[in-house]
């Protein structure tokens, strides 16, 4: 079995997570916001041992992969010794436009 990779969350992805928590908290309350964020974080941590779990999106952003969780898309790169989370975007957002900026 391959060793686990480290996990890094880039600043834009960190802000995405804060925004997701804030929106969920406003709509459904703190407990649901915490639960949803923990679920997203679990998926991200799962990627450290199963990095190929997401599908490649090279046609949109080179060397990136995407995994869908509930209504959010986690966009990440597999680097030499880490999984780097680039963005966490709602599925209704114009993901292609956001990623090519």
C-alpha cells in the first residue's frame, strides 16, 4: 500500500470552505454547517490515501482532478508528496470559467 500523502488547502479553497460554512450556517444552522464541512474535509482526507478517486479534468485545468461531494466539487492536484486542494465550488457555479481565470 502506498503511503498517505499530505494535504494542503490553498487560500482560495480555504475561503471557499469558509463561505460554504457561512452560507450553510445562515440557511440551516451551525450544527448542519459543522456537519457538512466535516463531510467535505473527510473527502479531502480520503484523497490522501486514494488520490486517483477523482476524475481528471485536464481539458479544463491541466494536472487537476475533480471529485463531487453532495452539491460541491472539490478540485485538486496530486503533487509529489501531497494532495493540494485548489477550490471547493458549488456544482451550479460556472466551474470552467472560474478555473481558467
